[in-house]
């Protein structure tokens, strides 16, 4: 369980998060969605400990995340654009990360084969394609059997086979009880993976609930059209609850 409570964050004069509170449950995939500049990335980075909120707290399995390396060990993170030391080979990167963690978890060989990385183990990271780097990132994300997965546009750059395998792995980890938090602008991916949605607008939570509720509230079966209506403020999802957007603000990401 990941709980964020009253998170606020300001960068100079720009208030990016305004008292955001949410709970991300184990055994669920929650998609954080919203227009550009809605606060999604800052929220994810606060959970990861990469950004320190001005006010509010983040807890992972009841433990505070701030200044607590032990809590971060429970988190697997897959960024949209992984950055690795260019001089290392893929196999050397895996060794380096395991040495850094002081762990030799079971399952590395299985993950290497699952994501079809064995032909690339002796290649320098600088020569790899974007998709192969993303598969390398996926191996590191799942390697230490994290209880929490934070995935930022996880299928970006992957071919259809690798994307399907990644999504199958995400669902497997969810079914084993992992808490999964992701962002994605690919509607088909959200439909395949997502159990719940957290919708942010201008640094505040405007909706937290299921995709089915969004479809029912908008009268749209296709998720892309349903979320478009949600973003343009054309709908009420329940009595007394209104998503206040007077005009389109950007794409879902």
C-alpha cells in the first residue's frame, strides 16, 4: 500500500501539487492521468523520493518514504527514458546494480530470457536501440521482486512482442499482490492494465475510481472518448461531483 497525504509542492512561484491525497492499493494497477502540467510527474517523483514535497507525507507499507532508503528498496521504477552509464555492457550493468544493492536475487536469468536480452548482454549500452534499453530497464525493474512498481510510459519504444510481454508481467505482479502505479497516454494500454484511475488537474485530485465509472458517467464505451469528455469538463461522474475544466488543456500522459 502506498499512501500520499496532503502533498504540496511548489517550484518557485509555480504550485504544482496542491494538497494531493490518494491511496494506491496492493493487487491493483492504478493509472495516474491528466493533462500536461497537471502534476503527474511530480507526484510520481515524490513517491520515489526524487522530489521532496513542501508539505505532506508518503508512506509505503506504513513506513515513511522520506529519508528512508529501506522503503525505497520495496520500489521498482521503470522510467520512460532510461539513462545508463554508456561505457558499461548490459551484463556489467546488471552486476553493478546488484553490487550496489548488496543482493543477488533469484530470477535474473529468467528475466533476461523473458525479455529476449541474452543476445545483447555483451554489448555496450551506448549502442543499444531505445527499445532494447527499455527492455534492460524492465529487467532491473522486476529484478528485486518489488512490492511497489512505478512505471512511467512503460511500453514506450517497445515492439509489439516486447510490449505484450511487459504487460503480461505487470499483470502477473499485480496478481501476486504488487501495488502498481503507472502513467500512459496509450488508451489500449490503460484498458488492458488499469483497475483504477487517479485523475489530476492543476495539481489537485479531481477523480479517483474505476474506468467503468468514467464510461458510465460519460456514456462512452471507448476509453479514449470517455477520457476526452472527462478532460473537457463535459460530464459529472456522480451527484455533486463535477470535473471542472472549461476547455481542453492538453493530451493525457
